[in-house]
């Protein structure tokens, strides 16, 4: 697996990371031992960058990732996130946000234990907190970095202004935001800001929550626990209307001997050398397919063809 640096930092990771959320959260339950074996296989295949969060579960995803990756300490990079309030049953987005400095420091201590590490490799604010200035958030993480408990500071879904304000206090290593061939809002202001400041971009949902694999059609049904069951882009009429995106990926894929998913990931990798997508996966064949995307070379001609075609396509359905 090729390696990439996240921005100007010295944080080197595999060109593709692995989103771990669905291994224990937001979907039908999965066998824990099966997922530990899967994570071991991912490391063997060359993946060195793993994404989790305190809120996934809550807590269970960090515990799973921590247990699975403990034998590979020092060889892998684990990113986790803070920023949600804690109710009686633990943190959950519906309880609200909480990025107060004291909460950030409390979460860091708990995450260190669950991840079984001495320092968190990359600590993201999960979402900007309207009640806490970015300077205070960055300052709290700066303290944790000075104490040796965190190595790198990250933001998620932050605006260009928020990135700048945080970065002025503590350099931001990476920004995690949704980015894919069919969701490109970050291109206007976020990508130029990352480039200017030397910040890496970690796209989540790089395969459009599975749609860009080409395996979803109007007859596909989703479990009530699956976020896609309530997602406008996964309504039958949107699935049908957006098929034109898959047809484009299939066309390019036929020329390259690649699948639609591989073209979608290769397209992201071709945008900037400091972009590291984190597709989520729980099946070995999907993992291997995604890893294969790192070997797909899209020429400037291919990228122009995709750009021209996508300019004619209106994607149907809101992101959430």
C-alpha cells in the first residue's frame, strides 16, 4: 500500500484508511471476534490508518479498535474524536455537543484507556461546537499535545474560518469532511484553505454511503437501524435518478479494468496528494476492492472527462 502524508505534518499513513464505525454502531450488530480478525487482516493488507470515535457505540467502537490493534502498536495510526455531551447512558449525538476544554481533557483520558495507547495519534473535534470558541478547543488540545497525550489535532466538518481560527492556536494536521465524486461542497473554500495551511483532508463517506459501489438499486432495502433508511439520497426515486453517476463510473472503470467503487476512490486520490479517504468496510472482498483503488491511475484526460460529465449531472436528494 502506498503511503501519504497528511498535509505538511509528519503524520504518514496508508493512502487509504479504514472507517471503523459500522463495525459496532449504527447498523445490525456484527460478531466482535470476526471484526477483530478483519482489523488484523486490514493491517496485513497494508492499511495503517484507522478511524473511530467515542460516540460510536458509545464507547464500544474504541474498545474494539483498541483491542484489535494493540498488537500493532507503533505500526498503525488511530484517529478518534471528541465533542458530544454525555447522558446517563453515555454520549450520543442527540444529547448535544460539548467541546468545553474540561470535557475534551476528560474524553482524552477515557479514550486513551479504551484504545490501549499512550498517546492518541489524531484527535478530532467531531463537529464545531457553537457554544465553545475554536480558540478554546484548539488550546485544550494544545495542552494535551504538550502533555504527550495527543500527537496531532484534527477538525471535522469545520468551515474555512473555523479551521483558520483553530490553526492559529494549534496547527491542525487533518480535517475530516464528507467528500466524494457526488458530494463536492468542500472544493469551494475548504480545499484551498487546507492547501494554503498545509492540512490533510480525510474524506468520510467517499463511496457515498455505499451508493457509488453500484451495488444499490431501487429494490435495495435498509434496516431501520441503518442511517440510509432515512437518507433522502436513498429514497427509491433518488436511487433511480442518480444511476447516471454509476454509469459514468462504470464507463471509466471499463477502460481501466476497475469497479465503480475503485474509480470513485481513485478520483479522490487524484485530487490532491494529501487526501486520504476512509471508506468503511466489514467484508474482506470489499476491503480488497477498496485497496485496489490505490493502484488505479487516472490520467488528466480521465479526470477532465469525469469533470465534464459530472457538470451535466444533477445529483438528486439531500446529503442528510
